[in-house]
């Protein structure tokens, strides 16, 4: 059956109702741009001379048009850096047109940045007609792709992906942009092979760095870290200034347990974009886990000073800084972290993640005050929370590092060994995750050994269960995996059980009932992150477009 082309309405090119933000350090340039926009009929024009002002404006208001200069000599940050951070923090709605204003010298970098955000750039010197043409074309593209964006906003990702693939196959207007959005949607839908094939088709037609990066991301998300690394190494060799590739390479190295290499990769990305809050935090967090406290302190403090009140700031940085200050016996430093996390909790009172962070830093405060009874009570409450479905890998590492610090400060917790064993049995799902958790308690070898032993236990459970399959009894194998999965809440065992059920469904007694029980557990304990991660995963993935909903 032939699919009819999608009917699209003509774009509304009227700019009179648009709200605009001008970001430029030069007052004369701002005045010129404001005059040009006013002549085009725009109203509600806001100006910002600094990056911090622009962030605040974008965090609190919606704009139809953003004009941003590329150069900001006073802060060491470029307009491209700002655009990247804004995309990561989801502060640019699809409807917003972002125009980068630059000189000829920065053309290549700016063109890449604008293209990756589905927007445009404007070369200096420019005329009012040139600006008007850019704005009308950008708004036209927004309208042409409007049905796709509307489906995304309605959380109908299947329909949005279908519309993207239709436009790609028919080579309709803006088919490259539609294909890129389609790739992101397929990744979100866990259709990794289809996403990889789409990015490969784009790469073969138009050799674009983001298309090759999309291939690597599809490989990585599809459980193929080594092929992803091969793709990334080739991409970085050909495009050494494509910083998003370093972010994805760092993630691939994390997932394969190459933590020192990942740190160096994140450092390269942070050095290339010194004002990127997200990249500074990646460096600081990994340095902390590797025991490089000087590096961790320097970069995490820098990230906090750049924007602790920004939506781009990850409060896991405060948890790590509080632990460093605790180790230094610096109560004022811990209190500063506590004040910031308490303020965040007031703004987001329903966040379980922030609540756990607040509890951890509060325990550090109590321990410095030697209020041992309160410490033990609070720690027991935190460990009980570790059995909740939304308790994730990050939270597991935080609790283990807290238990280590209490142990190193001579607080005897009789149940500490049992707590560590339970947490490790749940979150040791791979060698990389096991090594990362072991690193959090490396200062006390018995704890690190317990974490490693937990992973060996998980592997033994899996191997023994699969032995039933080799003996011709897949039902017994599934029952064993489900039983161990229920006991440990380990995602590796539950995922293995799901794979076994899929492959041997016709040979398993009561497959439907077992499947319902298994899916219930997987929805609880496999839905939240059980993999190695540095901070929250919210915001735009490196190299991708954030699909807002």
C-alpha cells in the first residue's frame, strides 16, 4: 500500500507576535539587533549581556526567537557552549528559533552547532533583510516539521517516528532534519537496530558527523560497546573538534570499566568547553570515584560557581563535595552543601533523588557533631529505602560511600556488612558496575571484596540456572532465575529470565503466569538505572536532540 505524503499547512511567517531574546556582550550590537527586530514587528524584546542573565531569562520565560553572539571574551564561553548547555537542560522548546550571530572566522563551528539544534546562523556583517530571511526560513522549517513535534509533545512517539521515516523515504522537505529526529525517536523506543540503519543511511547519503555519532549511540545503547568505540575512534580521528563524540566515548569507556581512560576523555571535552557545567561535573564525579580528590574538588567547585542555581547543575556534585569536606573535617563546607541541597528540596519537594541526597549530607553533619544515635537511626532509614524500586545505581554508590566514611570514622555498624551485601547483589549487574561500586569503598578492602564477591554470586546463580536449560528443563531454569531475581532484585538476572522466556516460551509450563510475574518485577527493578552512570541522565544525550514531552 502506498503511503500518501503528509499534508502540511502553509507556514505563518508573521513575526509580530514573537517574543525575542538578544544575547550579546556588546551594547552597540544589541541595540542594532533590537532595532532590526523591532522593524520586523517583533514585540517583547529582552536583552542580556552575560551568559548568566541569558540562562535566567530562558529558565523563567519562553521565547520564539533567540539571537546569540558567538564570542563572549569575558567568561571564556562561546555562544555555541551556551547553546549546547541549553539543549542539554531542555531550555529550548522546539518552537524556539535559535540564531547564532558570528564572524566568518567561526563559520564552521557555528554552522555545525546551529545545524545540530535544527536552527540557523547569521554571518557578520549582516543586513536587516538577511536577518528577516533567516528567521522566516527557520520558522518555515518549524511549521513543516510541526506534525512531528506535535506527536512528540503528545507522547505519541510511534506516530512521530513514522512521520519522520515517511519524510525521509520520500525525501520530503527537510528530510535530513526529520531523519535525525526519527533516529532519536527510535533510540527512545529501544529500536536500536532500526536507529543504527537510519543513521547509516544518512551517513552514506550526507557524510555528517552527527550521523556517525548516531550510529555509535545506537551501538552503545544496543549493548555493543566495542563496535561503538570503533565507530567513535574513527569519528574523532576525522573530526577532532566534534566534542559530543568525546562525551559518548566517555560513556562507552565507563560501560566497559575503563575508568581512567574515561576520565581523560571527559577532561578533553571539558578543556574544549571550559564553561560547560555538565562536562565539568562529569570530570569531577569520575575523579572523585577514582580517589583524585584535588581534581574532583577543583572541577566540582567550578561547576557549582558557574551555576548551582541553574537547571543545568546536577546536585550529585554537592553530595560528592560534602563527602570531600567531611573527609577534611570541614563542617562549614558540609553545611554549605547542605544549604544548597535543602534549597533544591524546597523547590522540588517530590523528588526522591533530592530527598536521598539531603539525608546523606545530613548524616555527614550529624557525624561531625558526634551525634551517633541520630546517625545510626538515619542510616537505617536510608538502607531500608535501598529496597525501593526507584533506588538506582547512583543512590547505591552514595550509600556505600557513606557506610565507608562511617566505618573509617570508627562508627561500628553491626549490620553494615549485610547492608553492603544486599546493595551489591542488586546493583552488580556487570563487571563495570561492580568495579565502580568497589571503587566507592576501596579505602576499606573488606568492603571492596564483599562487592566483588556479590558479582561472583550473581554469575554463579545465572550459570546454575542455565544449567537446567542444557539439561532440557527450561521451566526449572526460568523458576530459578525468577526466584533469585526476586531475592536480589538484580536486573541482570531478571533480564536473563526475560530472554529465556522469549526463547523457550513454548517449552515452559505456565509461561503466561511466569511471564506476568517476571514483567511485574522488571517494571519495578529494571526501569531505573542499574548501569554505571555519572549524575542524572536527564537532558539531552550527547550528540542527540532532546525529545521534549
